[in-house]
C-alpha cells in the first residue's frame, strides 16, 4: 500500500498535469489568433515547451512549475493588451516581445540543465537552483512591466501623431477655403501638372 507522502506526490502530479493541460489549451487558442503578430506566436511556442518540461523536471519541480505558469500568464497578459489593436504594432512593442522570447529561451536552457542533473547534483545545487528560479521570476515580472510601459508610450505617441496630422489637414482645408477663386485655380493647375509629371515618370 502506498505511503501518505507517495499519495500526496501523486495527487500533486495530477493537479499539475491538469493545470498544464488547461493552460496549453488557452495558449494554443492564442497562438492561432496571433497570425498578424508573429513575435507573440514564437513566445507562445516557447512557453508551451516550458510547460511540458516543467512536468518532467525532478529538481525544484514546484519552482519550475511556478515559472512556467508565470510565463503562460505573461503571454495572456500581453494578448489581453494587444488583441483589440487594429493597426500594426510599433517596432518598440515588437522589440519588447522579442526580448521576452529571448528570456524564455534562457529559462529553457536552465530547465535543460535541471533535467540532466542526477540525484546527488540535485541535492548539492538545490539552493542555487532555487535562487536562479527566483531571479527568473523577477525577470518575468520586469519583462511584462517593460512591455506594458512600451505599449502605453507607443499608444500615446500614435495619438499625438494622429492629432498633429488632423491639425495639419484642418489648417490646409482652412487655407484653401480662404483663397480667392484665382488662387484656387492656380493651385488646381499646379496639382494637375504634378499628377501629369508622375504619370509620365511611371509610364
């Protein structure tokens, strides 16, 4: 008959597996929806790999599962912030996502090392590995914070640029409305000459 500790580990393993399965379903749905934003699709794929690895790691398993779940939550946070965008996201926002993918790749390398540890190495490196897991947790928190800041700054810049464009258009319309008939005919003639020149250039 299995001991109490064995039963607890078995139950914990089942719970972790159920959580990973549910999270993977959510991430796959996001991956399907991110065709217009390839960088996030790559991040989703990296997180799914971490989730699968976290189920197999024996060293600092709970900490690794926590990091994998935090990574998955990060993806969901990003998706919630960008899913309603109907414009191409600015370069600085894409760069933030690429940096997150690079962080996830470093975590994967760390997970790879944990999987290769034997029982003696796991015991000897337990504190060091825990410290590294804590650092990665902080890095993930900083990454989503940096992404959110860059996104908000980009939105503000786009609004400012849009307002400036609208103001220039209004000034142009106002200037034309105040022209005399002769000035309007001269402007129209200039536009027609310019268009004719472009047609000659291309044809």
